[in-house]
């Protein structure tokens, strides 16, 4: 759980909304680009994890209009409402990995090509994780994890 919500705001509060994580990543910090890279990578990882293994957790977002992820989606330079949080997570995850790849190339980070690959095939990787999820549904330890996350 600590890794799932490791991005924190200035007050140290863990962030659960992708929109809040992305805003926090834009906040200037001491480490600058490397912090932005870490936030973008986390958003990509987080959205892939949720879409692939716990897509039903997005139902909670649909019902809670106080959450930033429930009311906005960035399309290019515009912020617009959306109908399905899954579509938002798909877009945000792909875009986050694209940003991580770009920052990584600029900073000479060896994993930059991996981030580019994750961005290019984000939807496919999410679907593969859905298949893994079907297998994990039969594992008791996974059922306990679902109760914690959902």
C-alpha cells in the first residue's frame, strides 16, 4: 500500500487521484526533472496496475464526484469531463510513460526506452494484466489484496 500511494502532497498526505499526482509532479522541487520523471513513472505504473488488476476499483471513482479523477480528463491542452474513468486512466497512463521516456532521454536515464515501449503498448499490457487477473482470482492471497485495495 505504501508503494501504491507513495506520491505525497506538500503536507505529506498520500495522493490517490491520478489528477492530483500529475499536479504534484508539476510542482517545482529540489531535484526538478528527476522528481518529474519519478511522478510520471509512478502514474504510468499506478494506472497500469489499477486498469490491469483492479479495474472494478474505478467504480468508486464513478460514484464520488468529489475526487478530481471523477470530474476531469486532459485531452491535449484542454481539461474536460469524461464518462469512464477507465478511459481517463488509459490516456493518463500512456501519456505519463511518454513523458517519463522524454524526460529520461533528456536526463540520460537508461530505462527511457522501456518507458517509451510501455507508452506505445499501454493498452495491450493492460489487457495482458487482465488475463493475469483472471488467473489470480483463484489465489486466496490475491482475494485478500482485493479487499484492501477495493
